C-alpha cells in the first residue's frame, strides 16, 4: 500500500506534536517507531490510546505452584492471593480451566499447610466447582490434602445446579470458568463462577457471577474501542500550545496520518498501512521543514553557516574524539556460565 | 569486570555475576529457560531498560543512561516462574568516570549458598552490622582456640570479597551500633585481658577505597558488659543497661553522637525503672523522636524482667512506669526483638526464669501491650540464632540452639505478619549448609544476607538470596 499524495506536505510547517492513538491489539513496535520519528524531529509525542486491561497472568500461578513445591507456602499464598484478586476484574480471561482450578486448589493446599483450614476448605470447594475431575497424585500430596479435596468434590457433586446464560453481541467469544462456550450457556453447581468475553473492537469484559438459583442470565456490556474525535485533537493541540499537530490514528490495520493546525485547518492527510515504515515515512515527510528558497550561493546563510560549522568542527572534533562517552553504553554481565 | 569497546564508541559496563558453586542447590544455572536483565533506579518501581534472553543469547542492555543510584536486576526463569534473582547495589554511570564494576549475587531465591571466601577465624559469638556503604562488618567472637578474635572483617557486595580491614580491641560480647553519619561504634563488653567491663569506645570508619580506620577512646560511663544500644531516628545512639562484671546493672543511659570527625559521649539524667542487662532496645518507627521499647533482660538479682520500658528521645526520659508498664507474658533474657512492618515489635526466643528455652513468641503494640504470637517451629534456634529483617519486612531466623548448651541447628525459618489477619506465621526456608550457633549475619545493600561463624572451626561464609519483593 502506498502513501497517498498530499501535494502540500513540503510547504507545511513542521508540527509541534504527534498525537498517537491505536487499539490495544496494535503491535507495540508501531508506537515505538512513531515515537522515535516524532522525537527525531524534536516534536512531542503524546499517546492517547486507552491502556489495554491486563488479562490474568498465568505465570503468577505457575510461580506459586513452584513456590508451593519448594515449601515456600507463604510466598505461594501471596502470589495466589494476587492472582485471585485479578479474577473479578478479568473474569479469568487468559486462564484455562486447569489453570483456574489450580489457582484455588493450590491456594487451598497452601492454607492447609499454613494452618488456615476454614479458608482452605472454601478454596477447595471452588476448585472442585471449576474442575470436578481434578484429583491429586498421592505421591506428591499429603493424605490430608487428598482427603479434603475428595470431600470437596463430593460436596460439589451433591450441590444444586443452575443454568447460566450469557448474552453478548455477535462475534464475541465467551468463556465460562476458563472454558470457551459456543452458545454462552452452561449448567453449573451453585456458587461463584467467572465469565469473560472477547468482542471485536471492544475492550475485554469479565465478571464474577454467582449462580444461586435455577436460571441466571448475564448480558455482556463491553465498552467499544473508539478513537478520540477531531475536537479532542484540537483541544489537545491548544493545551500543548502547539501551532500544528500530526494525528496518527490506527483503525482496521491502517493508519490515518493527519497534519492540521490548532485552528482546525487540515494541512495534509495520508492513509497508510501500519506494516513496514510507511507510517514513519509519512510522519518524516510531514515533519520536514520546507526547502529554502533559491538564492545566490554567496548570499545563502547556509553557505556561511556550513563554513563556520566546518571551522568549528576542525577544532572540536579532535576534542570530541577523545571522549568515549559519545558511544552507546552497553550493560553486559560477565561471569555467567555457558547456558 | 572490565572496560572494553565492542564498537568504536561503545562503553561496556560489565557487572560481574557471582553465585554459588555449580551443582549447589542454590546455583541459578544451568537449567534456566530465560534470563531477564533490567536497569532501574534504586527504589523505583519502573524500569529504565529491560530485556529477556533465551538460552544461547548474549545478555546485554544497550542505551544505558547516565545517572546515580542505578541498579541492575537479573531474574532467572524456569517453566514460566521466577526461580533465581540477583541485583547489584546502587552504582553511578558517569561519562567522566570509568565504568563501575558492580558485583551481583545471582542465586536461586530463598536458598543459602556458600561464598568463595575464607574468613579470618571461626568466630563463635561474633557480631555483625551493616555499614553505611551497604557492606557488612564482622567483629568479636572466639576462634577455634577460644581466644577473642580481633580481626575486623568486611564483606563488600559491590566487589564480592571478604577482607580483614583492621584489628579492634580484644573483648567479648561488645555492643555495636551505627551513628547517624554511618560510622559504627563498638563499646562495652568484657576486656579479654582484665576480665572487667571495658570502657573502650571504638569508632570505625571505612573510606571509599575500603580502608578502615578505628579511633579508640576511653569513657568510664561506657564500662558496661551486656549493655544494649539503639540508633535514634536523628542519628544519636543511646546505650541502656549493662554494668560491671558481677555488679549491679546501671540505670542511667548514655548518649553517643557524631561530633565532626569524633564523637561526643554524654551521660543522661534519666533512670530506668528496672535496671537490667542483656535487654533489647527497639525503635518503634523512623519518625523523628520515635520512642524506643526496652524489653526483657536480667535484673540486679539475675532474674528475667517482665516489665518493658519506653525511652522518649525528645524528652530524654523514660515513660512514667505508672502509666507505661506492659509486661511480657514470659519474662525472658537472651532473646531478640525486631520491628515488624506495621510498627509492632516481635520478641523471639530467649530463656525464662527457670533457664528453660522460650519457644513462645510475643508481639508488642503500643495500644495492646504484649500478646501471644504463636510458637517457634520445632527445630528453630531459640538462643544463639541470627535474626535478620529481609527487604520485604519478613524476618529470617537462622541456626542457633534449641536449648542452652544444646547442639547447634541448621534450620532456618521465615517469620512474617499474615497480611490478611495480622497473625504471626513461621514457615520453613532453606537450611544452612551446616549447623551454627553464635554466628553473625547482616543484610547488605543488595538485599542478600551474609552469615559467618558459629562453628568450632573456620567454616564457609553463607549468603541467603531473599525473594525479589522489596528489593527494587
């Protein structure tokens, strides 16, 4: 995809700021490239993107399992408390059934080891509710833990069940307790469960749901992802005190690059692909200062400036060459064994 | 560590990674999947630079900025979990100066590892204290021939070396404290030649090159065996209790304060309600004028004291014993007290009025006095253990003896306040590589704990790698 001709870019003044907006799924590298392009020209970079909600972090649960296996029960419990604290916000997005059940199973096991039997029991009940098939290996776990989980599984099996129905806009992928549900329906034991929905062009949505009757219905109300309007860009430009700004707005795999003055007058516009260097090339072009008017060479201040610069360089370059600090500073540990 | 150029202008800053011997349980390598290296400002939650590297890749960070108080963090990952960690102490990057050479102890977390270092002597009953530059100083204790060790040793985490930096006065059971400018003072104890309480005050100062200077002076008011000292939040040190060998404990405290290149010693006019020796003194917060809790110890008749006292630095007086006289549930001596993150004081170990070990812990709060805080786990040292506060506020108890005169133990335990209900939890952590009692341990600027001594013969120095929490 090429860069759309603008015709007036060479005559436009350099912008003071680059305003960037992209949906959460946009590669982070694009933001880095745009920021570098802006800063290379001395323009401010302002990221107006909404931060993407963080999904649950399964590595935290894995680290907790490792801590439990190494008898660091308090550390395991702290990690699992953090992981559980995220669930009500994320609806367990990012976790599959096994990981979600493991969170509560290991938290219960850690609490057994730390002498908190009542709270351990609550966790084991949740673990059995999420994954009733989970059993413990007698070679790895103490008999007390195995017996407690079996009791929890039996209690969950005997508990009443309710029908959960999740309604969502077309195209949404719904997960219930970490398992993808094609129709958003599930028969679940009474108690707490977690639902999340991933809908195109919407922020992730997740909730903790309590199934406490025969039928429970939940409607997904995900927030739509939309770029700021043109007025927002003008307000931002005036707030910054910018004479003109460049807006980079990513939508549907393409970027709209728009150069406008703070009074709203558009100076240049391009629609380019976000792949490759098309966005940065467009920004470079829009940010480049206008070419100088033709004049007699000896009247050109650039000639005199260049001559001055060469003279200064003849003095300063030898000095600068003695200063090794101009290079990149690299941190490279030594003493590491081969790995 | 070396300065080398990989490009015409590149400056290579090469932190030296130290670690336990290969094959040790604490060794980070070789089975890591990934190593994450991070450059950050000390204490800052955000990174300046960070990158992760898989097996076989060259570990490096490009574009490091100039600045002070920079630290490098190294995290080892296995199966998605963080299993190893290490960080440097703070260093500066300045284009006008040669690149620094910080060392970094990289080991499995919550593991003890042996250092490649030879201590000067066995050092049973020695003392340790953290110096202002983040290194650890060790002094005192007896050698393998039961003679006092006079060598002052320093372990510097920035260079990864243990060196004898100076000799100190020959005495046993001295009291140590740091004054506000970071210098360390040594006072009291028993003169090993005369057998009397020592009046010698030594001020230890270490310069940027690691050279130590010890300035001695004598003060009759400091001739106290079994005294305790605490650093106030304004940097003054107050010495409580202790007294002549075989005599009654002294009731009047003494203040020691930095006075330019020297120190000023001042006897205070206050009087303890119960003069005692072998008490603990714990400052209750870091606020200016924060009071100090004096707990336990032996009274003039040699009995453990139940009544605690409160020193109020701004008034230079003890709280009125008619309004402040909380009593420990188990009167005890030879115990340890440590301030917890919520401002409470945990009292651990010691012996009771019958000389039996006390396994019950107590938690002191200003509003609630002393309360039961559970029992030390079986196998934990009750006397002669080392008690060290970790960077995350938890407390590490290592080695010691379960009974007076019993065998040393190797068990180590972590004690922390349960964040949910405030109760005290004690859990097992990695055992020392050998049983020790009367050893000395100190936490250093990189958050690791270095421990030495406590064995009949000179033994390896051990280093504990706490979790990364609180070590930014």
